């Protein structure tokens, strides 16, 4: 089964008909005969989608939809309102209440199933992003990343028709109903990488762009390109022909609009799609932010031990392939405990941040620098010799020690030094009976050299020497 769908209808016959159609398409279903039961089931079972009849014995479908959207536990579940009424006001009220779609009976099975597939794809994508974002702990219920909130910036709409005058007519029809910025694009312009074409939140695409099936091909091309992959897309058709409409939804359209455009309904649909797109963009940003945090030390901004281990393995692998060696330094602040004991841990943090900045500013972009634990840092220099590596290590020692670290909160400064252990790896010509050296072996040798540097007086560089 591919998804659980909640069917809400007061007539058992209607529920059974929908259940049979959906079961045949491999969807699991559950049923509710009234609004309160539907709300309770939605909260309890978290269905993938809700098919909601407009007329229920206790609550209207619109009121049920409003309550679903107001509840954080159910606000992201797609809702399709179904009714026998063709009343325009009811359709507008349903969309304003947060319904994702409004379908009239008798239902066309082809369009219904295509709508369900489209909504489930969008829902699954958002649910996966939300789960990853929450895993990192960056997503708040108000939509903030790092304490920021989403600003209600105007959306951007690209209108694409066979003739610019047609798209201009759409723009004029919607002018008094939308606040979004509209750009008229040719099909070729919609697929370019220029800022004006590639930064759209939503595309309105005519079904006929001058050749049969051209609108569908443009939708597929927009979905295939990185700059427009996540934009919302609505196909504008002269009439809702079932097979063409279903194909449009399956190739990537989010919505279908029929001519002539109803300005109020179109404006509501545009607002819904842009809001959903912005929410997904925000979730992707939260996931990216969380990934950065997963490999970054929060105090110094350097890479952490997890990243250092993985990246050092890659440096070692490239060294083996190229036949060129790399250097590993393990650096440790001398007598750092004294700084913490004398000035406090806040001062110790200031020292760590300052030293990290000095190290970072005096290494190449290709060099790896990370804080691996406490006051200990690791540096890896690809394509290094023992002479260049020792020169770099001694330079770091000098730069750290030559200027005291200011402690504004203590109105003083403290001089700090570092000890450095250095090793070169890998051994490119090991004896046949000796296993190839790993990156961690090189790290261990550098760590052994560090211990020797500290026991021999500190504030110096010690190169590992094999016994």
C-alpha cells in the first residue's frame, strides 16, 4: 500500500465507492461519517491525505478544513474538498480555508487519482524535509531557522504563453488580486539561468506554446533544471480535458487552471502554492543549516572531529593515488587549564576562538583545520614535504605566541603558546609484509610527536622520528 487516505462523507455509499477506487489504486483508506470524528482520526492516525465532503451532519467541510489548518498536528495534511455543488462562493471559501483542492461530483477518476498522486508527492517531500530538519533541532513551530522568522516577501511569478500578449492578459486579469511580482517570459527565457527567469516561486504555463504538447514539455524541462526544480507550476488549459490534465499533474504540474481565469480563485491558488513553496524552501535551508552544524565546532567555527576523520581519509587516499605525501599536525594549547582556573571558562573560550582564528588565517584554503577535542586542534596539509610542513608549523607557533590574547571582560590580556606534533604520511613504499599506512596511523604518529614536544618544554614543533 502506498498511503493512508481518510475519506470523510456522511453517506456510506459515497465512502464505499471512494474506498473501492482507492483500494484498486493500492491506497489504504479509513472512513469518518462526520466532522468531529474526522478531526479526531486526523490527529490520531496522521493520514497522508483527506478527502472531505462539503456537507457533513455536524460541521461543514470548510469548518473542518479550518480546524485542521489551525492544529499544528494536522496543519500539513493535504485536504481535498469534494461537493456536488458548483457554487463559486463555496469553492472560494474552501480555498480560503486552506483546502489544497476543490473537486465537484461526479468525480472523474483519472483526474482524482492524478490529483492524489501530485498532492502525496508534495506532502512526502515536505514531510521528509521536516523530519530531517527536526532531527537537527533547527525547526521551530513558527518556522524559524537559527531564531529567524520567514518574512512575508512578495512572491515571484513567471507567466509563459505562446504569445506575450496572452500572458499580459493574464497579468491584467490578476493585477488587482495579487501582490506578487509578475515577469512575462518566453519558453526559452523560462529555461535560462538568468536571475529574472530562474528565481520564480511559481510559473503559469499555457498548455499550447505553439506546438502540441509544448506546455507539458516545458513543465518537464522546468522540473529537470536545478534553478526551477522546486518552483510551483500551474498549467493553464482551455478546458479540463481529463487525460491531458492527469498527464500534466504526473509530469510535475502542481495545479491546473482553466480559462477564462477566475481572478479571485486564481489568486487564492497562487497564494497557497507560493506559501507551500516558501515553506519547503525554508525546510531545505534548515536541513542545510543542520548539516553544517553536524560537522562544525560551535565555539570556533572550525570543522569538528567527525568531519576531520572523514576528510583526512580522503586526503590520504588522494596521496596514495598521486604518490605525493601529506602532513598532519596535532596542536595543543600549553597550560590551558591555568587560563580557565585563573580567568574563568568564558576567558578560556575567548582564547580558543582567538587561537582558532589565527590558525585559520594562516593556512591555505586547501588545508584541513579542525578542533578535535578541548584545546587540541588538528591540521592536515595536502601535497606537503617535511620541510614545508615544518616551516608552516613553526609559523603557526610564532603567530599564536607573538601577540597576547585580549580578555575584554577581565580588562587584561594573556599570552598563550602551542606545542605541535608533526608527521608525514603515508609511507609510499612499505615493506611487503607491512600493511599500508592509514590516515589514522599518521595522526597517531603526530600525536606521539606532540607528547614529546610538551614533555620537552612546550611552545615548539616536534617531528615524529621512527625508532
